């Protein structure tokens, strides 16, 4: 029996919506957004394989917001599953799993926000072994993700390290052309991995890594040279120095995640401890309603549509999407 998508309630009024067509500057295409009239002055922000993101004015809250339109979410069951996951996670969790410069925005008041939660996960021991390895944009992908090993939040530490180095050098640190070339680029800079890491790999992956050649690691002063640091930003009194930055970076870019800094380690490093706020670190974690077991479920495209519809209706009953 085919699952039927339920109907919207009687109070659904299309007059409360309007359509805006946006020129996608990245792929030279157009995207039409159907959105509540509270959002206006839409402008293109970014686009990727999963959709297009715009910036808009929210007349109700008096602030700028980001709005994402998914790219053909119901073409395949995998894309529908991803759309469902992203919608639920956006309402409950603050962890993206895809850290890269284009997913990070900073306001004029230096407030940093992270965009695009389509690949977000909440990690734990039970799920680490089964999570997808199709995460993180290639340049910022940790070694354990490249080789399909179990991963934790330390993969984000690697991504942040890549972004940090890119901010200093003004260029991508590991510009790989594909998955294997990405690994080669990492080895050319960080050196070949030790046996502890290689022994974690599958036989075929370990064979490939051992036969790639023996790369010597570059020094951190070669990776992020003094000439790329601004002298006026040096402040030894608060450990804001090039040497402290290199020390932090070296610990964030350990190939073996067991040797890499944890989030807690990084937050306590002298280079960034000045901005450490206990109340932010220990803020209550929002309830995560997303059941990760659903990632393993075999559902039809129609069933995913129904799940998404029910989540949208649930959100609509709990939030005033027009005036709240």
C-alpha cells in the first residue's frame, strides 16, 4: 500500500508567501524561492551540490538571515534522506560536519556563524563506526574520513586547522584534485603517517599508503612562514604570536586523530584561551530529536516525503513562521 502525503490544514494561505527568482552567480543558473512575505531583499550568497543559499531581510525580527533551497531533494532516496536529516538537525543541533570557509560567515560586529547543516551528525561510540564517509568538502577532509575510518568531532578540529592555515596563507593548504590526490597533498606537507595510523586502515588502503612513498614533513615555519603574519597583530603578553599560532596548528593537523587535539584541548591553548568563555562551552545542549538509526533504514522516496511533511507540520504548529 502506497503511503499518502497528508494535506495541509485549512489555514495554509498562499497569500502569505511570495516568489523571488535569484540568479545563481556560481553556476549561472536561476533559482526561484517561495518564501513568507516577511523575508525580502534576497541576494545570492553561495551555491553547492545540495542547493542555493541567499541572504534576506527578516522584517519581523529586524535582522539578516540565510535561506537555503535544496537542489532537487526528491530525485533519489538518498537526497530525500539528506533533506529530512538537514531539516531536523537545523531545528535541534549546532554541529555541521562540513567546515570550510564558505560555510562560515562573520558579521560587522565580529559575530561568527556556521551555515549548512546538511551533513551534521551527533557522534557517540555506537554510531561512529557506521556514519557516512561522504562528509566534509575535500580540501578540509580529515585523513580518517578520506579512508573511511570511524570518526569523531576531531575531524572538525582538522577542518578548523585547514581553515586557520588558509586564513594565514591566503590559499588552500591541501588543494587535492580528488580523494587520493587529497591524501597525497596532505603527505607532501605533513609527512607520511606513522605505523599506528596505517595499522588502522584496511589492507588495500594500508598497501596504497605504504607504497605511496616516504614523505618528510615540512616544518611549521615553512607551512605558515613569518612573512604571512601581520607584525601589528603580535602581542606576546597574551600569547598572540606566530610561534603560538604554529603550535596550535601543529596539534590540530596531526594525521592520526588519536594524537590530534580534542575540542577541549584546542580551547585551552594559549593562542585562543583569551576568548574562552565558560558559559558558552558549558551551555545547555539542545535536545537532539534526530534518530540516527533512520540513516540505516530502507525507505521509499514517498515515505521520506511523508516524514519531511510531518516534520514541517510539527515545526509549523510550534512556531509562527509568518510573525514569530
